[in-house]
């Protein structure tokens, strides 16, 4: 979830997936994707809380924590043009978007890894710019199964999102409450984990609130229940479906 301040509130960056996509066509989603085996490369340059700390927050091994963080940074760059990295822990100065575009394309075709990009550019991954938010697992009855971690990150000063249409046919910065209202009117499609997460963002009055409260990362797995011949999706106890 890439967020930014907008007046007295916040906006979140959303992509509408192309109808040709095999999973969730037409759904509005956050930037993201699968972990590449090279995302766990121990040579990746790093600044901020280390992988041991992130493993504790995420409830994983340090190796998996490194892979998840690197995948989050890589996918955010691939799908929005925003790179959560800098020359050091105190410096967020980056080459311009046109200069970095060949690197983004090389990540997409897997001819370059995130560790390779950071090394060639003299950059470090800024793990301090991300916050762990949630972990969602698809229902057991689904043909496509995913174990997905959600993170929050503020749009770094000096960076702008790019209009990237590799997997999306529409991109936009939206207020979470407006996005929920549009989903309730069936103007946009949100998968249940996205809808719940957007509702959680809508409850945050500003950027500070997004990053203030600690998050407990536990597996959240909806279930498909048959009732009177119809399939119903039920959320884990304690969660309310906002649509």
C-alpha cells in the first residue's frame, strides 16, 4: 500500500488489473506480486531494521523476511516507478525516472535482480520506509492459492508514481473512503482482503496514524461455506466486511 498525504487525509495508489489477467481481472489492487527466488539474495544492500527484526514482526525466518521485503520493494518499483531505496539511510536521492526506466524493465524481464540494481546504482534498500500490515491466505477451496503479506509505505519525498500499464489498464491516487464508496456502488471491484485493508486505511485520519499503531501479523484465511446451495465467503472472526 503506497500512501501519501492529501489535504487533511491520505490517498492510496491503486491499479485496476487488465481484463486479460488470469487472476482477479478488473479488480483494483495495490502494487505487488510474487517473490522471486533472487529476492532472498543475502547480498542485497540494506538500511533500516535488519532481517532478524523483520522476521520477528512477520513471524517468519530471516531468509523469508528478506525475500518478502525485497519483493515488496521490487514490485512497487516495477508497477509504480517508486523505488524505496537511496544512497544511504539518511539520503533518498535517486537518479531520475528516465534514467531508472531501463533498470525497471530489466527487473520485469528478470535479466536483473533487485540486489543487482542496488549494487550497480550504489543504493541501499530502505526497510525503515515500510511497515508490516497484514497476512492473507486464499481459501482452501480456491484453485489459485496465495499467501500474501501486505505492507504500507509513504511515497518518498521527491518521487512520483509513473503511469505504468504492464498489468493495469488504469492507475490512480484515491482517498480510501472514496474508494470504498465506489466499491459499494459496484463502480470498482475489490477483493475481500483489499476491501478490508482499504477500510482500515480509511480509519486513519493522516499519515502519522497509518504508521503509529503496531500491527499484529497473523494468518487471515477466509472460508467458503455452502448454504442452501450457494457459496458464501466468511471472514476470520473479528473482521468486518465493509462492502
